[in-house]
């Protein structure tokens, strides 16, 4: 009875001990992975924030040279690797390394001769791992690069889908996308070939090592049956541990490709934002003086503007006229300092804009672009993204630009967001028929495709009315709208921006016929400056 009781107590002791050890291992494993993944998320957020800031503040030349697909690839594919793969492989590498160390210590107790047999195994595995990394590293980098054309082509297709269908180029873009996917697929296929190449050689080396250890255990008189079993277990576990240490190290090194690519974008040189802070009421009048200004899109490039000079008196409307490529848009970019002056300068109310901080400068100049810039959200979030103005102020500017005509927002349902060509919904009516449907809570699709072009342009105009800039630039703002909407925009500009210095970029003199003055630009130089009737009289 006593012997049975003692045996039961011993069993309970071992069961409790085994359970405690298993519980401790599970708890430590949970803490380990929680700590690693928490740190990984924090590091990834920091990298994402740094890279986003770097891209948003990148110089215009960099944005012109780098394809959109490459930028999307960094934000999507590379961050996916950093978020989900890199930290996991680092943890598994550390785990495999500790496991290999433990197995080696146990093997030393069996026989030091077994460790002598393990040295050639490790050396051969390292040799094959170096060969694997030499090729797989470049293939992994190439695989990441080949994703960029896929993103770039897809974004282009989505942006011009209607044009592609109308021009009958659907099959061409299908084949183009398939060729990009095939090129990426070939890289993935070769990457898996490298993996199998390494796996087969490690498996053969493991089988050879196990055979050598088993032969040693059988024919060695000093090795008992229990030690022989331990030696065989050691050989199998040791081979597996060596394999996974080298494999995890290779995975970590290839994942570092993504970290390297993200770090490259984090190091983009930013625009020089430093400068003087002007007085709060600057510019008090809005007079613009351009003095011998020359700008280019790159340090070694040909000047887009070459020594131009003219003056826009405060509160006047000046038209900037010229053919495509003459330099009109370059002047706009120079006013916002997206292009820095090579020579000369631009003065606003006597202040050199190159001395002013970029946020201060750009916050005082408004622009209505040719292609309205709106984003996914509501009318309210597009008018007032920083939630500064009241509902009454927002509704007031909507009425001033004729987007709503009733004294209160209409309860009619908002226009549908879906813009699919296959939709059975009727096509948008003219702006006048849609005006009462807009409310502050009207949802906008990406790029506001559920609104007509005229509505989008008027919404951009309402956004500028809220800010009330002293200087306003119209960059072909009415070139793509119907005559009725054009009249609305011109009426709003005449009535609501009185006293504002206005620069209007135009291709034709007829667009700026009623302006105070006209500057004709040709091949980056000022051809003539004068009243519209004077310039027309000269036949310019």
C-alpha cells in the first residue's frame, strides 16, 4: 500500500512538473511573440510615417521621375513584407539558433566525436547557403521591382478606363497587364527553384550525416543502446536545426530588401521648407513682380522660363496666354515654389518669396486647377478638411457658387457614388438640374466621379471662397466645362473675388478678353505685355 502510494505521488510530481514546464513555455512564448510583434508594429508605423512625409514633401523633379507604380509598390508590397514577414522570420531565426545551441550541448554529452562529424556538415551547409543567397537575393530584389509595372499599369487603366474602351484598346491593355504579371511570375518561379535547390541539398546532407552517426553508434563499443538512441535523435534534430537556422537567416536577409527599399524612400531630400514667417496680414495688397525669372525642372535641364519680367498690379486680373509648352504652367509652379528660381526672383508686395517659408507662402495663394482635385469623403470634408468653419458658412459658399439655390439644404437623396459604365442609372444631368441635390453630407466617390465636371470645378471654387486668398490662380479652369458652367464660374470670379489679384492661365485670347492685362509667353520668354485689345490689335 505504501509502495503504491509512493508511486502515485511520484507520478503526480512528474505530471505537475511537466504541466508547469509546459505552462511556463507557453507563457514565455506568448510574451516573446507579443513583445516582438508589438515592437514590429511600432517600427512599421514609424517607417510608414517617415516615408509618407518624405514622399509628400519630395521635390517636383523626384515626383516627375519616379513612376507611380514604384511608389505604390513601396507602400503596398514592401510594407506587407515588413509588417507580416520580417519580424516573424527574426523570431524564428532566434528560436532556431537557440535550438541548435541546445542540441549541440546535448550532443557533446553523448560523444565529442559526433560533434567532429557535425563540423563538415555545418561547413557544407554554409557553403550551399552562400551559393543560394548569392542568386536568391538578386532574384528577390528583381521580384520586388517587377511588381511596380503592375501597380503602375493598373492605376493608369483605372484612370483612363473610359478612354481605353472608346478607343478600342482594351485587348492591348489586357495583354500589357498579362505581360507584366508573367514577368513577375517568372521571378517568383525562379525564387521557388532556388528554394527547392537548397532544400534538396540540405536533405541529402542530413541523410548522409544521420547515416554516419548511426554507423558510429552501432560499431562503437563505448556507446550503449540508450546513448545510441540519443545519438540518432541528435543527428536528426541537429540536421533539421542547421537547416532552419540557415533558411531563416536567408529569409531575413531577403526580407531586408524591402526594408532597404523603404529606407531609400525615407531618405528622399525634402523641399526646403525653412524661411521667414511673414506678418499675419501678408500680403496686404497682392501685387506680383516677376524680375528676370529663369526656372527649370532639373538642375541640368533646359530652362522652362528664361529671364521673364512683368508686373501684376494689386487687385487686377492678368491673363497669362501662350501655346502648349510655352511656360505658362511653369510660371504657376514657380509662384508656389515647386520650381525654385535659377536666376531672378518673384516679389509679392515687395517680399521675395524665396525667403518665405513654404507653408506661409502656399497658404496665401489659391488655385483653381484645370482638373479639379477632390477626394473620397463628403462635400463637407472636401470644403473644410480641418473642420474650421460652421455649417452656415459652408452652406453660404455653396450658394455663392450656385451649387445650392434653396435657403436650406435639400432633403433629396445624394447622387449615387457608383460610376460603373454598366450601371443602369441615368447619366448626369446638367449642373442646373443637379444643384439642389448637394448637401454637406453628400458622399463623394474617389475624385468625385459622381459629380459632373462643372460641379467639381464649382466645389473647388467654393473651397477657395472659404479661404479668401489675396492671390488666385486659374489654370485653364474653364477649358473643359460647358458654356453655362463657364458663365457661372466667370460670374463668381467677378463678383466674389473683387480686390483679389487674379492670374488666369489660358491658351486663347478670347478667354481673357475682359481682363485688365495680358502677358503673352512664347518659348519661355515674354513676347508682349499689354491690354487685351492692344495685344489683339498687334495680332499677337
